[in-house]
């Protein structure tokens, strides 16, 4: 057990600090300030960090004052557009670029195709349609012929209407059989593809209903070729 003198000596050797405080000897150096920390960081980068306001000002550049009159606004727009020759040259370049993109699209380059035409599955389906003579392809010329005949001979209107209905029934059957054939061959050639069913069948039906010379992309195979 401790005696009174021994207990007093032991307590004298212990430093007591208030709750939430630290050792009085551990004082913050007043020289270490926010600016000194920033200077230390800048020393590692080799240059001072620009302020956000200054950086945005350098990036945007000086802002031109708003035009005071309509005449000044027109003059500024004219200066921005450039000269007439420059505008003609830019327009010609845009037309040439558009023509080149269309030519590549018609040639079947996948990069320039519409989203509905992209991919090897759609290309294979187009080849199947283009390799056969489809009854659906007669829809547009026959419909035009029947409409002209109906206007030239109004007395034959009922006969023309009946003929159009019969033609549409046969074309619908041919389109359905074409869609089934394309879907079966696509599943055999691309077993892991998710493209198929009604969407692919409708895609082939629409292409088959178009006149061969008007199809886009252009056919890559001839009628009767093996695919």
C-alpha cells in the first residue's frame, strides 16, 4: 500500500490535461499558414495555381459588346459568315461530303448505313431478298397501273377495286412466306443473334416491296444468285 507521501509523489509525476485539450507544449507553428501550404504545393508543380476566375477569363477571352443597332448586328453576322466565295466553297464541300456519304451508304458500308440496316444479319437478310424475284415487288407498279385505269374508266371501278384486293392478299401471303424463310436462314447462319421474328420479317417485306433499282443499300447479289 502507498503511504501519504508516496501517493503524493506519484500524482505529482502525472500530467493532467483538461478534457478535449492537448499537450500545451504541442503548439501550432504560427509560420505554417494557408499561404505557406499553397506555396509548398506550387513548389512541387513549378508554377503557382491560377485562380478560377483568371483561368476562365483566359479560356473564354474578351467578350465582345452587344451590337447597339440592327445595322451593326447585320454587319457582325456578315463578318462571321465570311465572304461570298468562302460561303460557296463551304456549301460545295458540304454537298460533296453528303454525296460521298450517300454513295458509301448505297454501297453498303456498315459505318454509313442507317441503324435499321446495320449489322451482318440485316445484310444477309437483304441478300436473300435481292436474290429472288418476289411477288411483293409488283405491288407498286401494279397499284399505279390499276389507279390509272380506274381514273380513265370509272365504269371499271368495282373491278379494279376487287383486283387490288386480290393482289394484296397474294402479296401478303408471299411476304409472310418470305419472312419465315429469312428468319429460318438467319437462325441457321447466326444462331446467337437476337435479331429476328416479326421485326426482321417486316424489314424483308418492306425491302421486297420496293422496286429493285430504288432499294437502298443497293443489292449486292443478282436475281437468282445463291446466298
